């Protein structure tokens, strides 16, 4: 469907939908790894200590930034979906969706600044 040369896939809310789906996929792929690392507390504390030392590398901190960004985006995307379900539609919802992404980036940046 096209309106004045703009396809529906260029719509900001469609992009918010895709970002929500991709963030959920990224978090779902991370969870098994996270649980495995947590299991090291009980099974192999020495391996956990070596992993924690590895987590001080700058690239790992950048990956943590991405993870916190995905978590924040997914949370705000879920809130956006609940608002769409329960509240009447309004034109400023596009602005709210963009604001949610910006707020997610801010949260992830603050996390990164504290980690470095």
C-alpha cells in the first residue's frame, strides 16, 4: 500500500514493530547464554571468575550496551503495543515511538558510562 509515494514499510510505527521483534529475538538468543553463565556460580566458580575477568574487555562492555539497549527497546515497544491496544489511536503515537527509542538509547548509554 502506498500513500503519496511512501510505502507502509517506511512508516515509523512499522519500523518500531520491526525493532521490537528484533530486540525480542536478540534477547531470546541471549537468555540461554545468560543462564549458562549463572550456572557457573554453582558448578564452577573458577570458570565464572575467569569469565568475569573477560567481561572487563571493552568489546564486552559494548556488547552489554547493546544488550541493555535491546532490553529497553523491547520494554518500551511492549508498552507502546499495550497503549495501542488499550488507548484510542492518536497521531502523536509516532512521536512517542521515536521518543521510546531515544529513551532506550539514553538508558543504554548511561549504563555504558557507568560500566566504563
